[in-house]
């Protein structure tokens, strides 16, 4: 709420660092007074928030490509909101913006850190998913990092998630010979094949990931997009073709395991002359114009299917995050705080 003197909001702080799956003790809900706006600032009422796998490693106090969350400070992440007060000429009241101060109901930030977006009839959540970071990650990893070419075969792990579900469709729309994904339930396997256009899918909860991948690719495959690590990466190393390419995006199988295990057959990368490249989406901004053009076309034409799993209200953020980490989401996981503006 807003008064003439103060801005108060609710936000979620990191109360302690989890050693496994984050539980209720990980978080603290805090109501606090925000600072007054300075020249160039905006006050944003958040509409929709995101939870993403990369947030789990940030809860650990370890050095990485992005700083860890601080104890007793608000968590952060992607958000889309509406400007309700402004001291920025570029972002007047009513502007819809994306920014990085999620896990809270309101945010005060310098206008330079908010990106104005035009919804053009699309839900605001799309700009946290298919037209946001996950979509760009899928595009950059498949085309720029792995160098996918028409006629190649592609294996995608965590293929029913926000990134993987788009990787498989991008490959299919880009002329792949065969696209196979892994998922964690019979329903998700059916979704991949029946709705998203994958040629086949495996349920890793059935066990024998190595054997299932081999059966799905009797002639091997050329590109592996890795969101999982562990046994999936081990199976990919075994069955990928010579001179294959791997885009290493994430390793969700080990995020909540204090003693994660890696693949036991890394030597396959030598004999097969593989290219294995980890990547961070922020290093690939040069492909954004092509990404936005092509994905926008595919969305408008109906060729691209996009799915979300939504939770409601700030209090649902911890459950949404655990749901993401345990595979309860299909497509992009979001938390909606209010409805999109109608005008």
C-alpha cells in the first residue's frame, strides 16, 4: 500500500541456507517499508513472478556465475509488473515492465533496470517464459551453442520444463530429423509426443535411463541439450554420435544432493571428439533479434505450443519453487499476484 510518506510491501527473505530440498524454515515473510523514490526511479506493483532452477544453487554460499543470495535479505528473480508511481520520463505510470526484483509484491528500482514491454494481447507471464529468459536460453543453447542444423537428431533432458519444452519444439520447427525428450511422468511423456510434436519421449522414473535412451536412438543423435546432468549426461555420452555437440544448461539432478555424482564415462568425450560447452544465456544477446522474430512468428501462427503451471499469491512462492525442483510443473512455473491490466 502507498501513503504520502511510506511505501510498504511484503517480500520473502532467505532465513537459512538449505542443505537439501528447501523447506518452510528456508524462508521468512517480511513486511517492510521501502525507500522513497529518487529521480529516475519507479515503483512497480508486481503482476507475476518466476521461479527457476538456477535459484537453488544461489541459496548455497558458494562462488558461481551469479552471486549467492544473502541471508536475511530478500530473494530476487524475474518479475513483470505495472508502474504505479514514477520519477522516470521513460517509464510513465501504467507502463508494463520486466525486471529482476521478484519474490516480493512491490519493488522500487532505478528505471534503467526495468525493461518496458508491450503485451500486444499476450499474457504478461509470457515475458518470463517463452519470450523471456527460458525462451532465450532454449534458443541460444540449441542454435548458438550446439550449432544445431536441419536434419540432425536431438535429445533433450527435462523436456517438459520451461526450457526443455521449447528446445524440442525449436528443433522440430528448425527441421530436426528426430527429437526425443525425457520427462518424469507418463502424463508428461504423452504431452511431449501428442501436443509438443516430439518424435518420442522416455520416462526417467521407469529407470534404466541408459537403456531407454539407446532404444530411442538406435542410430545415435547429434545434439544433446542438458538440463539434468547425472545419469542423463552419462547416457548421452554413451549414445551420442561422433563429433556430437552438447549444450550444458543445468544439472537439476544434483541441486538438492549434497554429494551429487557425475557421469562415469567422461572418456567417451575424447574418443567421440565431442564438443561439450556450458553456457549462460546473458552471453548470447547477439541472437536476441532472431529469437524474438522467429519465436514471435511461431507463436502467432500457432506452430509453437506454450504451457505454464501457475500458483497464486506470494504465499505460494515456496511451494511453487519446490514444485519446480521436484518436477510438479509442466512448462514454465509462475506465481501470479494479480491480473494483467486490461488497458
